[in-house]
C-alpha cells in the first residue's frame, strides 16, 4: 500500500494512529441533529399540539383558565401561540387550522408547524382530549410550583447568609403561596 501511495510504511502507520486517537463524532441519522429538550418543553409542545390538532380547541382551552394565569412557560413562543389561539377561538365559532395560521405572525409559524405536525394519538372523544389536557397541565403546573419553591428556598438561604432580613420575609410569603398552591393541586 505504501508503494501505491508513494509514501513510507511508517507514515501510513502514523496516520492510522492519529485516526485511532482522534475522537470521531457520531454522525446524525438521516442528517438530523438530536436536540435535548427539558421535560417541561416536551410537555408544553405536546399540550399545544393537542390543542391545535383537535377539532374543538375552544372546549379544551376552557380547562386551561387557571393554568394560563399562573404558569410561566419555558418556551415563550408556545405561550404566544396559545394566546393567539385563545383570541381566535373567541372570535370564531368553528376552528379552522388554515384560517388560524394565516393570521399568525411569521415568528410563530415554525412553532405552529412543529406542533401541528407533531405525531400525537387521535383522541376518540373531546372528553378524552380534555382529560389529557388536564393531566398534562397538572404535571406542568406541579413542576413549575416545585421549581419556584426550590428557587425561593435557595434565595432565602442566600439572603440569610447575606443578612438581608427584609427580603427574607417577602420570600417566605412567596414560598407560603407556592406551597399552598402545591397543596391544592395534589
């Protein structure tokens, strides 16, 4: 082989060793790059997909009233999409995905496409879809409350170290609020 390549056998061995030592990154399957998402982001995307792919999103949105008021979305683009869906459903008696998408701003179209095309199960009835929405929102809401409790607890510890007594009482009030919310949801 060295003669065919017009090089010495030592040079070929050195190149082979270099290749063995270098880290080979796995190639993405079918040119797709795998993106790691948080559980909350996956659930939010699934929730919006259930809303958008249902023939009666108005009825599903009715179950989200408290959730939408208190929940802080991980993906703000999905929050904006749900807000637009709420406005659309209030203005129209029947949902039309084609009509809805024409009223969306350009920055929401990729999120709409992603959720509208997300493979989800077909729900046999609106009642089953509502139960699914309730289940997903409950999990998202509980995760959000637990995250808030954890952050507030860390802030209280930090303020205790710093001696900021005034902000500790405010944080304790917030902590009490979120603990009571968690108690209501459980």
